[in-house]
């Protein structure tokens, strides 16, 4: 549940940023530009996650989320709306610009208390979906070694194809390959390879919209090709810079809920 | 049964009326719970539950009402208004007035500074914790300063721990050396300003550590048993000896002053938690012949330290708990120290639709345990099927071992809406 806002929603929440660079960029530079796309100081949205299993059965999770950048710390809070058994659960994350690990808390209405939880579980799958916390969040740029493999045209769009190999050999992916648009550094597709080097998952960006001047991926699909199940994430009610008070990101609001 | 039927009818009518109102949220669950005693094959419990929660919230005010209906066996109906309160929101503080459950502290499954809401132990520690806690009629104010909170609570009417009835499988019949009669005249605390309970807590949530400091001027939720012995002279012995012929036992709740603290922090991916409460004067039973009413007042410490961590996808949590009577002497009936541990392992499979869990209380002093494995399958969103067991093992004098005849397997099917 760590990094779940939209910039955030996928490694590739990539907003338009035309650099007009003539010189050939390195793999790291391309990924850095994609990571650093502007997403606004504040953001509010509703996230709907549809989990589809191999038989086509669906389960739906709905979350209302808020994010605010305080300079050296970015705070996010999420309120679970459905399904009914997790309703009123809330989750808060404080992410630091420094190397300090995130702080995270969860409020479980049945326990009636806010619990601090470990942020050391970025490889866990989020709410049973096909997205890990790392897939959803801003994985640190230098956690991987990036290499530009080639340039390729996908559906008529010119893309960089970048391979990223984690520095941590025990990481759940042996490598990822990302297709990033040359014109605006928005992600188009990403492949995830398991520890044996076999293709595990494919992330496909289905819809990108410009909202309040920011490009936002409003629909994406992650498919596990080994187990033949997938997750579709859709964002709605996306709003930027609406003046979210700092008091939103407190224990008080976690317990009070929406 | 007529009264209960009327109650239920009113309850359903109110539900329909509230449902007809706009903007009142209704959530809750329906649950069936059946348990079978492992030794006898008899049903330990046959329980159907309907839990309804009505919420309405505006910008400045809110209310919640949470009635619950328990249906036992084929004919026994129990209604419980678990919570009903109103909230008022101000810029820097909130007020909550009414019957409410209040939860304090950082420990899981044990109650250290979490002493505001008393416990319903009629089914020992087996129900979910939100069903073990009893709501208290109180006024609570939370004042917020940044990420810190000062919480003040006033409880005008004392509510004691609810214990099992004598016909319950969880009732432990006390043993006396002579026939005992009970005098219940001092068991009740009349609601008054003088008899009110007060609690105060300061809590802070920071990037390095979360911590609470608490204090309470309260009543002991469990009554102290004042024992008066009656003697006769045994003339059959030479010389004649005094002979114990009977006991008068007077349960009485006493005032307690409690101070405590708790913290929670993360160290290299591991959550370290701690919590302690110090009781300034708590009564204990003693065999000291000079002690009045067979009781002695001692200070008492109750604390826990715990860790939460993961090994791969396996989530683990463990706690060490100690109860310690200060200035102890060997005539006190309770042990000087009682050490307990808890252990929790949890593993989720199949995209978090199948959950395996093992939770245990381990009595280190008496070498006994309650082992609680369970498997939960989320058949659909909000619909779960649970198969579990409660295994009591170890020393019959221990808190858990004493219930070894009550080991059971059970199933719960729950639909949340």
C-alpha cells in the first residue's frame, strides 16, 4: 500500500516533457526523465482496481486517496471504500527525499487503533492485485542499472526501449524492460521478468489524459502471463492542487475516515 | 422470549426507518459460528450474529449506532448496543459523547494500558477483540496539536469485567477450604461524580517513533474478594482447637491509580513495540493470617515488548508480557511474576483470497498455551469462510491449561455489507 498515488500509480506515470534533446540519452537519463515528470504539489483521486482471475471472475477494490508534497516529505493517505470487509480501513505513508525509509501506518476499524507497519515489504502484492508496492510506487532511480537497448515504434509511436536490472540480486524481478515514448517520456509498456529470467508480467498503459495541465495515466493493465490473471487500475475524480490541509495526513483523519 | 421478540421487532423496524433516511450509512455483517468440543463432540457454541452499524456524518457532527444481536443455540437471543455516540468536530479538538469502545496502547491481544473499556470474558479471549471490549458511557475529548493528541475521558458510570456465568463452559468454580457464602452488597459502584473514572493520554506520531503517555484514576475492573473466616472450637481435640467453619466473601471493586506509556518504532524493517502500566496499589489475595479480609495492597507492573517482522511473504509477530507484583511476599496467592508470550504467523495465498494464520498465547510461568490455527477463504468480496481450532494445552493451573477440556474446532461464515 505504499506508493499508491498516480504519479505513482505506475512506474511510468510519465507526463509530457519535451526536451528536444539532440544527443543520444543514456538508459539512466531516459528513466530519470520519466521519473521526474511533474505531478503537482497536491493530488486527489479515486482508484478502482479490478482483479480478474484466469476464469474471468472479477473482484473490485475502491480507494479514495490524497497526496501532498511538503518539500522534504511527501505524505499520502488512502481510505478504503470497498469491499465491505475493508471499508473504513485507512493507510498513511510519509516518503522522504532523503534515504530515510518511509513511515507507514494502518488503521483497522475492527482494532480501533492506528498501527505503525514496516515499509520493508515493497515486493508484496497490493491487496491481492498483480501490482507490487514497487510497481505502484516510485522505485528509487538507482535501485536498478538502466541500459538503452534500442529504439522501436509501437503502434506508430517512437519509443526508447530500456532494460533495468536491479542491483539487489535477491529482488523479485531479474530485469524489467520499459517502452518509453521519445516525444514526452510517457511509458507505454513494461515487461517484468522473474528470478529465472522468464517473462512474468506485462504492464500496458491503456489511457492517458491531460488533467489540469498534467498528464495522468487513467487506465492501465497488469497481466501475469504465467498465471493468466490480471489487474486493471482506473483513476477517476483526479484533481490537482485543491488546497488539501496538512491536517489531512494525521492519525485524527485516519481514524475519522472519509 | 416475548420481550426479546419485541426487542428484535423494534430493532428491525428502526433499521428499516433509518434505512429510509438519506445519507445514513449502514454497514455490518451477518455471521454463523459453530464450534465442536474436541473431547466430547458436543457443540461448544452455536451462534448467529447480526451486526449493524448506522453512521451519519456531516462537516461538524456525526453519529454512530452499533446494535448487535446474538442468537445462541435454538432459542436464546441476546441484544447488545455495542456503541452509540455523537461526535462534534471543532477546529483543534473533537468531542465524542455516548457509549463507546476506547482502545489504547500498542500491544496486540493483551491489555496493558488498554484499560478504559472493560472486557467481556464470557467466552474467554476467543471472540474478536472488538467484541471482547465493552463500550463505556463516557465523554471523550481529543485535542490536536500538529501530530500530537491530548485525550481526556470522563466515565460517570463504572462498568466491570463481564465474567462467565456458572453454567458456562468458561466458568471456573472457585475452591474454598470451607463452605462460602457471598455478600454482593458492595459489588456495585453507584454512578456519581465522586465515583467517576478519569483517563488522560498524550500521544505523538512522529517520523522516528510513535509514543503515548497515559494516566487513569479508575476502578479495578475485577472485584477484590474480601474474605472473612468463621471459626468454631473443635472440642474433639485435646486441647480444643479453632476450626474453620465457613467463609463470607464480599466482592468489592477498589480504586486504582494507573500510569503508563507505550511506543512503536521501525528499526531496519522490524517494528519494535513496547507498553507498560504501573498500578499504584492493587489488591491481591493473601494467606497472611494477620491481613485484614485476606487481602494485601501492592504496587504492580504489567508490560509487554514485541516485534513485527517478515520473512519473505510470511508475516510474523511475537510479544513477551510480564506481570510483576512489587514488594512481594510468599503469602500472596498470585505468583510474583507471570510471564506470557504471544506468537503470530500469517501467510496469504492465491492473491490474498486464502489466509493461513497461527496465533498462540504461551504461558511461560505455568507452561501452558492456547494455540489458535485458522484458515480463511474469501469466497467472494466481503464473504469469508473460516475453519479454525482453539487448542488449550499444559498445566491445569495455568490461565490456558485450565481450559484443556474446552479445546474445539470451529467454523465461521461471515458476510460483510
